[in-house]
C-alpha cells in the first residue's frame, strides 16, 4: 500500500431491527470514523439502514471453497444440528 492510498473497508448494513447485517460493498477511507460516514452517505441514502458496521478488508479471513468438504463434514454427521430436526412455532419470523 502506498502512503497516499487509504485502506479498503468492508461495509455491513442492518436494514431493520431483528435482521442480520448484510455485506453491501466496499469503500476507501482514512479511518473508521470516515468509513462509517462514507458508508452512510453511499449505502443508506434513502434511510435503508438502522446500523452500520465497517471493518478493514485486511482484517477479514475466509475459508477456501475447495476446502468445503473437509470443513463442513463434521457438522453433516450431527443431524440434531439441522433445522429439520425441530418444529418451529407459527408466527416466528426471520429465522
């Protein structure tokens, strides 16, 4: 990274109370405060969100898609973790 290049930030917005934050995009900013302000201006122009999270892109780590079989195999052998194992009562939303 050059001295003049600001770090890349990932932006997550929560649209309503009770919902999860969703990744909406990326932007460059000098610091976290500027990233929040820029995210507000760019991604919530029509009051779409109630909460904004930002994190520097270099702080995110991801699994490799080619490792999916070995990564998720242990959970596949535990059927009680699957949502079909439980009854969900009527009226439950956003689950």
